[in-house]
């Protein structure tokens, strides 16, 4: 962890200058955390909608909300602290920036399109359930992206691929 101390959010809240959630869960930052964040703390979400931060707790525990700059809501808490929530608790990389860069989204869309084609071609043999992206499709998209970027990488030897797919060596 490169010297960083790992702890629960409850332990970190009184010490943290910045908290960014990325879990995809609800109320990751909850009322108990809001009550203990230090003055001036910045809270943001990059995980899932605006559900990760319990914004109702901020509203309930504050007397005033100002917008000192775009994408910053400063909550004046009833006890005198000021806490700053970025992008209204929404996904910071989408709400306060330019969203996902095209260089990332093109791969995602390519995977989705090729998976839809795969499902259409193999629908008779597929049961109704969730499937992982077929490895061949994932690898082809990655290979094509690297090629388009002019990037070359090493290719695993048969021995390396076999080693990576087993737990037989190095675990005894």
C-alpha cells in the first residue's frame, strides 16, 4: 500500500481530507461518517449514480448549502464545520468532467456489439442467463485497440499461459 494506512471509513472520517467512493453500493458514506468528517473535508463519488453518498444526511445535518464554484456544494453543518460534496454526489468523472474518454468507450462499445453478434449467432445453444464476455472477443478487441494505437506487446509463451492458468507452482 506504498505506506498508506488501511482502515475503515469510520476510522478515517475524522482524519481524511478527501474521500472518494468507488464501490457501486448504497450509503457508503452514511450519516455516522458525515457526523465525524473533519472541517473542510471533500467528499466525492465515482462508483455508482448518486447513491453512494447519503445526501439526505448532509441535508439533515446542515444549516446552509452554497455553491462556491461549479460542481462543489459546500454544506455548512449545524456544528460549524463545512463539508464539500463534489458533483452533487454523482459520478465525478461523468458529472464534473467530460465523461469517459472515447478511447475507453470505443472498446466497451466494441465488446458490446461483438457480444450482441455472438448472442445472435449462438442463440439456439445459449440458455437464458448472464454470460461473461467470451475470451476470444475480449482479446480481439484489446488486440485491435493496441494495433490502432501502434502499440506492440509481448505474447505469452505456451509455458507462461499454462503457468498463469494453474495454481500448481509457487503455492506450496
